[in-house]
């Protein structure tokens, strides 16, 4: 089915995406940025297939968006299972993509593998989520056995290597996961860092207005979390960090922005504390930029991030980011001077890092330097120029193999 394209024939890219919902985070932002890029490049046509609560089709500039009626995923309120094999294969057969990208290693991966083999179209697996560590650790926690966790992690790694080696190529966004995938035995891995829209995410003069909205004093230290309220974000440790701050917590306020399966925990914690506020999911990028710009520290205690787009967004707005060493956001923080990072998700380690950041007393130019660093390294054009070069390379290799 793969075809050679000319200047008059758009190159068709099809994304099959299960990790998408009205309140999802990084993957949704990646797709929104990708759609904007495609709209500015008429030599491409974009097809997006996502789950929803009813079948639908609409155009978003030059992106054809197919929504497939899909059952809810019982382990989360945020996502649905993209399992309609017949419909997915129908869309692929109709759209005749030059390359397919799939976002996870679950059922959609096997459906797209079928399309890859039946229609002879290159297939890219994007390693958007750190399945082995996250799932292996979670199941190990259930059994309360480190040995079980290790065995499960190795079994999952074996499964992923077998799956991804049947695809044309696997993409990841960091050196850490490039090494990890290769160590698993995945043969063809490409590293392409993700990006943020620095025209939208830029420093705003919003602090005074946000503090008034939250009814906070001007001298408060505003900590901000933005993201899906999921177990892997280590929100209990984030709240416990406030306790670990001791008397200092009186001058600190934590604003949590997002929604997800840990909503009840966040509601309970914010109701019980006077120095926390929960704000439901914010989809408007300008509003998010205002919140990022108002914060003193953006905090994410997650230890299973594969990149951390929110880290780029916050830093593009000039805000210092506090992450956990080895948690997945490390590369987004490269070049930060001085770098302050928590050594673990332990609330005491998080509190100590907050204290160290507060003692820095950054000069007035620090925010602009932070933004300039992100703009120079993580632009939308750099990411999607690299992605589309890879797509075209894979399509050309496929054509040569047939010849």
C-alpha cells in the first residue's frame, strides 16, 4: 500500500493513539503541536485515530480526526480502550498512509502490526510511557515483593522487545530511554526530543492576578503541579512534602492543576490543608502559561516520566522546575544553573530541594535565560522536522526493499 509521493501528492502520516482523552496531558500536547506543524506544511497530510464515547469524524486544518466509540478503561477514569480492530483497519485501508505511528504497547500496537504486515506500510512505535518500571513496580507493590517486581519488569521488557522488533522503528525522546530500550534488546531505536510552543509558553505578567485569584499574599512561595492526577505522579509524597517543610510550610502554597484517577486523594488533601488549592483540568494553553509564570517553583515528583513536557512548558515561562533524579525529566533540566533536583520522591528530599531553591534568590534575568535555553533546544520545528525526516526515510527504505 505504501506509495511514492510527489510535490503534488501529500505524504500521509497516521497516528493511532490510545493515550488520549479530554483531560490527558503530554501525549495530547504532542499531538496538538504535531497538528499545528502539519497545518503549516501542506506537503503532509495527517490522520489521527483516537478513542471516545461515540464515533465521530472532523477536520482540524489538514488533520483528519477519527474518533472511535471505545469502552472505558476500568483502571482509570481518564482513558478508553482503542480495541475496534475492524474500524482501525478500515481507516488505515481508506487513508493509505505512508507511515503509521502507534503510541503504546497494548492492543492498538497489535492491530497496527497487522496493518503494517497486511498493507506493507512502515510502523513506528513511540515509547511515550515507561511501562516496565511503572507496571513492574506497581504490581510488585501489590504483592509487596521486590523479587516479584523484578521478575515482572523483566517479563515486560522481554514482551516489549519482541513487540517493538516487529515494528520498523521505535522512537523515544531521551537518552535514558534510548539506552533502556537497547538494553531490553530493541534493535532499531531513534531518539527525538519532544518540544513545546515557546510562542504560547512564555513569561507572562500574571503573578499578581493569580495570587489575587487564590487569595494569597504577595510574598507567598507558590509551588505548582500541572498534570494528570495519576499514581505515577507521586502526589501523596508531594502533599507530604508540605509537612516535611515544617514551619516553612506557612509561607508556601501548593497549587495542583489537573484531573484523573487520583482526584479523590487530591480533593481530600486540599480540603484538609489551608496551604493547598486544587484547580480542575485546564486545557487553555494561555491560561496554563499564566499559571506557570505566576509560580515560584514547578514541582513534579514523578519517577516514571519518559520526558516531561510540562517541564518544558514551565521553563519556557521562566519558572524553575523541581524534579526527581532519574525520574525522566533530567534532560529537560540540562543547562539549569545551579541545578537543584530531589534525590528521590521521599517527602524530606523534596522539602530539602524546595528549601535550597528558595535560598537561591534568583536575579531578574534568570527567568529569561531559562526561557532562552528551552527555546534554543526544544522548538516545535526541530522536533517535527526530525520526525518527518525519519518518516520519509522509513518510507523510502520500504520502497527500495520492494524494488
